[in-house]
């Protein structure tokens, strides 16, 4: 059983044993993109300041060893939506899956059956089955289980699509830009500091839409809102006033010390060319995170203004992290700690514990069981994904979740962690890292700890046995 530690950098109360309320709470997911957990100030980062995310951590529970299941936007998000692992879908990298199976079980549909109004706002890399004559927005509603859908893609993808001449006439955000005469400005500024007003910048538009939803929500049903940001994913083109970080003050790159990763493990990453390039990218990431944090604060302020905080569970997390000079590389799609840790925070002051850090190796898929249990969903729905565990023992009582190992995967490789040691295994890889002493995963210690390798390998074998053999890419 893992231990639970108090966050020493914050001083809050919340130590009474709290119990679950009978009333169904509202549930707000705030999912961000490519957030590297080491760049949050409550985690000890010098830059950038993240006061609003810090506040969530102070008023909630931070899962320091949370694990994303997919290592890119698409695999991670579709895994969470369905409660399935990437190997159940054959979806390991972006672009490998045409669509989810028609009629696939999703937890938002289960929330609808539990009496919730469900809403999706923001970036959408979900791959719903789209019936003939339907569009993606309609498919998100009918196939995924949302009563309200406002969706587009991330800023980087939109830039590429517009520059290729795609019309995107039905795109929610592009249609808005065209109505304001700003579509060309958006396209021409991709990769440069934006001159768009902050409430028109893509993530500001998401924020305004979420605030409007919260301010005007008058349904008798509780709501589930999944707000999906594109930030802090690149390009690093937030407005100029956020680019205040000196590259020379950035942490710089790191290099592995006693092993060489096989090409397959890092094929989706990009080698860095220089220390200058690394520090410039890190400064750009800090700028994006600063604006991301501001937008999160605006959503929290609306909850407060509208009297919704008391009965709203807030879940903040990233789809996965990003290599930003780590191992002298950029991008993601690999299994080091900087990628797999999604900076998961759950906050519900007055009901759940406050200001604690849980070391259990929980998974993002555990949000499925947790959310359905909070919602009082039907038993058959709660039991649908038996490998998802509830986080409520930690959230309400400060106890262990009971999960001993968390898993992540890419094509041909998998990772298992007990919260201290990380095993990365594939046909040409067997690496063990001590995440506590070596969080950058620079030193392979597999030869020094054969007992740990054996333990985590056995857990990985059991995981595949219980959840199914990996499907090949393109199965769906």
C-alpha cells in the first residue's frame, strides 16, 4: 500500500473524515493538452507561476503518480472516453484509428442514464463513429453521449488545415472567426504571437463558451461539462505579453546516461539540435502555460460567481505530457515520466480532502469508475470497466485507492509503475527507472533490481491477460 503525504508547500485544513453526499454533484473536467507536470509552480517549478492550478491543488487532492494510458492526444482521449486501453482499440499514435466502433460504451452515455446533462466544449480528438449523412458534432452527441457539443480541433491542426486550403465551413471556431472577419488573421499568425483578443484566441473562445454555459445553466439536472483546452500544446503563439520568460533562465536539456533507447521507443520524438533551441521551446511552453492558467482561473471565478462551487467536483488533468528538451528530445509518443504523468487534481472543498498528495499509481481510466460512482450511475454501468478503480477512498478519506500498478503503452512497448519504480518493456527494451531518485529517467537500473523487474513484468503480463491481447493499429 502506498503512503499519502501532505503537500508541505500549502497549509490548509480539511482533515475531518468526510462522507459522500446523497445529492448528485455537478462534475467539471478541465482537460489541457501537453502539460508537463514539472512546469506547475505547486510542484516546485520556478517558472511559470500557475496560481489558479495551484489553488485547485490546495483545495483538493493531487495524484502525483497518475498515469495517462495513451501517449498522444487521440489515444489518451479515446481511451478515457471509453474506459478502454489503447491496446483494446489498436490506437497507439494519432491517426491509427478511423473511428471508435459504432455503439461503443462511453461513460458520458452512462452519465446521461444517471440523469446528467452532458456537455463537451473545446478541442476534440475523439473519433466517434459517424453515420452516413451525419457530421462529427452530431456523432459526438449521438455516439459519445453529449447533450451539447461545441467542438473543433487543436490550434496546430487548424493551422495546417487552413493553410492547405480546407474550407472547414462547419467548424465551430472557424465559423466564428469568419463571422468576425478574423480567419485570415488566425491563419497568418500561426506560430507567431497572436494579436487576436484573448477571448477570441482559440482557448479564450473555449473559456468564454464554458463560462456562458455555466452562467446560463438552469436545468434541474446536474451537469457534466468536459472542457478541453488546446493549450499549452504548441505552437507557442500566445499573445506577446505572455512571452516574458528568459530562455537563459530555463532548466535546459537532459541526456540519458547509461543506456540507448531503441528507435521504436522514441520514433515519435524529435531530437533537439541545440541547447538554445531547447531553452527557447521551454520559454515558449511557459508562455502558453501562463495563459492556460489564466483561463482556468476565469472558469473557476464563474463557478464562484454563480454559486456553483459548493456542488461541483472539479477534475483537472492533461491528456499526457511532452518532452521539452528531456533526453535532448521534443514531442511525445514515448513512455518516460515526463509524458505519462498527467498532473491529475480533483477538488471539491467541503466534501473531499484538501491539500494532500496521493502517491498511488492511479490511471486516468480510474476517472471512469470515480465519476460514475459520484453520479450514482446504474450498477451495470459502474461495473462495465472492471479494471477502473474508484478514487473516492483517497478523495473522501485520504486512504489508498487500492491500485498497486498503473499502465501506459505505445505500439510495441508498455510501461508499468508502482509509484516508485517504472518498468518500460518491449521486444528490444527492458528498462527500469527509479522515479523518486531519477524522475527524468536518465539511468537504467534494471540489472540492479531484478526482483522489481520481475514483479512489474508479472503485473504487466497479468494486465494483458485481464484486459486482452494488443490489437494491431488500424483495427478500427
